[in-house]
């Protein structure tokens, strides 16, 4: 699968029906697993300072709880689907997910599927919720792995 270079918000990455469908599938997966979540396909502000801080090789989705979730110890989730690109072919493949939980104090925890799949931070989700979140990450990786293997 080929991703648009330089875009960071999921809404900007949905440049084909196939890719828009994949993003919609990821949103549906998270919402089916956590029905209270509200999806945000443009989690970043569109200003110069923010654009300088974000990873251009990621597809970013935000999810918001209706209030602070005691089970997740956060109010919002930022999901970064991390990609690695071949500069010659411009092809990109998904290499992992970075997930962060935020509340009014800032980032409370992170989870990386690239590292050791452990929650790190001053607070952490309740274990059952953490396992459900890891399930969503595994399913997202499997979805994009199918795309990568079918594109040659």
C-alpha cells in the first residue's frame, strides 16, 4: 500500500476508497471494542508549530471518552499508526502502533507495539482494558499487514 507523504491526520490519508475503508475499519474496531469512544480523524491542530512536532510517517487517529475514563486513566487516546517508507519507491509499510492516553494534565501513559507492548507512564489502564486495547492494536496491524502483502 502506498501512503501519501507528509500527511499526518487520518482524514488527510484517506486518499483512496481502499485506504479510506481501512481507516474506517480501524475506527469501527476501536468503537466496537470501546463503544463510548468518539473518533477524531484530525487529532492535530493545523498550525506550523504542531506540524513541526508530528511524525510525517504516521497515520494519526484520536479517540475521546465522554469524560475521564477511570478504567483507562485518561480522557483521550492518540493512536499513531507508524509507517516506514522506502524513499526510492515511495512505498510505505506499517511497522507498529504508538498509543498514548491523555487527560487535562497531559500524557498519562504510552503503549508501543514497536517496543515491548508494555504500558509506561505515571498511570496505566486497568489490566482488562489494557488487554482489549492491545487486541485492537493486533487487529490493526493484521489489517495493514494484509494490505502490505497484497501490494507486492
